[in-house]
């Protein structure tokens, strides 16, 4: 067995330079990857995960050794927050929760969801003022929150938006990487009020639906009829609102930013939408014809995967190729590094949707939604949501860059910071 490669002093210096220049830790990881290969260890005090990249490593983590690589680590903020949400459970408990929730995210629910998604998008778009620059990051988050709660919880979130906006952002900050990564028990005051606000909302929602059963087959009804306790239902609702809206917000913010920076690509996507939909609202049966838009979405997910890596813990000693991964080690599979590897993606940092025109691809080199039995439960939902919202925006507006730069920020998701600002021109 070989020793897992560690960065030398000179590699670490280069990584630090890249980090300072590009203002993102991902730049440092790219230096480590280029110098050390698909397996390396990050030598932080208190947090020294083994980083894996590339198709073999992704398959190893997501499919071949799924049961020996557990998700849950009780001291992590996301576990403290989500308690027993499907995202943070392992084994039978995970599989049980996933089975209960699957029907609400099944493809056969999507045609109905498309109508609701379009209504939510139109509600927000009717408020866009083309005479002033727009903070698209905020607008898209509002849209994503309306879509998720309307489709899966069967409620209109608009009356709660103002009151719960800060608690949601605060909660996202709580689970974002920070000092707790290297200092797990660091005191973290100032979050309890936000958590209480969200809990009050969820427990009221559950109580109301128990008292007023709905014929809707939405996720909330499914969870209630499956006889879960209020606490367990709260855990799933919070999981879905966090995992299901922040990721879509990141994807759509990046997509709009990239479309504004590449007018030729925007014009091509817009022409396709005009050809397929005219001025009719997006309808489920036409979405599959928006193939170029699909390519734009995939290319955005490749360059800026909202979940840039997955974190696991080895439940037993494992062997990956010539390396031993001892029990208890943190293991990360890097979606970001895999997506930017020139061996699989020529000219990897270029935004080139056409590279997705061909559908033949090595398995596990494009994995924005993870893979294996615990891939993203909301994958089909998110793909349709992105298409509906982008199609609707491009039907109504031309997007122009304001020239304000953004950088990749590792929050709860990989998002454009400080925010995407665009100027808009209304289309006739
Ligand atoms: C662009 C949008 C999205 C992206 C890029 C994304 C990405 C991912 C990835 C990479 C994973 C696997 C993480 C791992 O292996 O540790 C995951 C899991 C998950 N996602 Fe998504 N996601 C998106 C949207 C959604 C939506 C809309 C929902 C809910 C409606 C959702 C709910 C979940 C849940 C519950 C899991 C955990 C699944 C399990 O462990 O069985 N996601 N997502």
C-alpha cells in the first residue's frame, strides 16, 4: 500500500497563491489536484479529509462502497440542524425515509408541478422593473422558495417570505463551512432564534394539515399519511426546503450570470424557446424539445456544481487502488474537480454548452446530482424547474451584464458572491 499524497511546502505555497488570487478555496484544491492526482489528503489541523476525484473514485464512493462510507457525523452542524432528515441518515433509516418521499418527487408528478412552477415564476417576474439593475440572486431565491413550498408542501409561502427570509439565510450560514470545520465544538451563539422561527412555521404547517387533510398528493400529505411523528416530519420538511431551494438558487443565479456574459449563447437559447413555445407558457410536454437550454443548464452545472463535493466517513478500513483509507477517516468526492478535469473536459474552464450535444459520456465524470442509491432525490424536479424558470425569463427579458464581478463562494452551496446584478430589457 502507498501513502496518501500530501501537499509539500511548495505545493501549499502555490495553492495559497491561487486561493488569494481567485478568492476561493476551490482554486487551492485545483492546485493540489493538478500536482498530486486523484487522491490526496488535505492537511488541516482537526480536519484532514482524503479528497478523491475522477470517475473511478466517484464510483467507489457512490456505488461500490456506499454502505461502508456513512454520511452522518453527529457533531456536524447539518446533522444538528436536520436531526433525522433523509439527507443525513444512513442505512435502513435512510432507505425507509427515501421510500416514503420518492412518490412526491417521481417523474409522474412533474406535469402538475410545471404548471405551479410557471405560476410562481410569473408572480415574481411581474414585479421585475427593467429600468434599474436587478439583484437576480435575491429574486431567484424568492422564486425557488415559492416553487418548493407550493409544489411539495402545498402552500403559498409569499405571506411568510418577509418574516422567514432572515431565519432561512441564517440557517444556511449555520451549515456553511466555517471555523467549526477545524474546531468542531466552537461556541456558535446567535442561531437559536432563527431555528425557533422556522420550527414554529413547520410545526404549525403539520398541525394544520393534520386537522385539514388535503386531497393533494404533495410531500406533506404523504409524510402525514405515512404516520411519522411531527418531529420526523419537521426534519424532512426542513431538509427539503434547505436542500431543495438553495441548490436551485445557485444553479439559476449562475445560469443567468453566464447567459448575460455570453450574448451569443443567450440569443441561441432564446431563439430555441421562441421556436418551441412562441409566447405560450412552458408546458411539460414541450420541455424535452428545449435541447439547447438543456445543454446550457448542464454546462452551468458542470462549471459551478451547487454541491461541489460530498462528504463521508469510512465506517471500516477500505482500499482504493494502492491506498488504504483507515476507519474513521473523512472522505470527500469532489464533483468540482471531476467537472474541471481536462482529461474529460477539453478547455475545462470555458462555458461551452455545445459540449453536451453528444450524450455519450464516461460514467461518473458528470455528476452534479451525485450518483448511486443516494443521489439527489430532487434531480428530475430540479432539472424541470430550471428549464421552466429560464424559459420564462428568456421569453420575457433580454439579460445584460452590469460588469459587476462575482466569485465562487463556498456557502451551503457554491454560489456567486457577492450577488448577480443584471440589467434587463423587456421583450415585446
Ligand atoms: C440544481 C439543483 C440540485 C443539485 C445540484 C443537487 C445536488 C445534490 C447532490 C450532489 C446530492 C448528493 C450529495 C451526496 O452525495 O452527499 C443531493 C442529495 C439530495 N438532494 Fe439535491 N440537488 C438539487 C436539487 C434538489 C431539490 C430540488 C431537492 C428537493 C426537492 C433536493 C433534495 C435532495 C435530498 C433530500 C438529497 C439527499 C438524498 C439522499 O441522501 O438519499 N435536491 N443533491
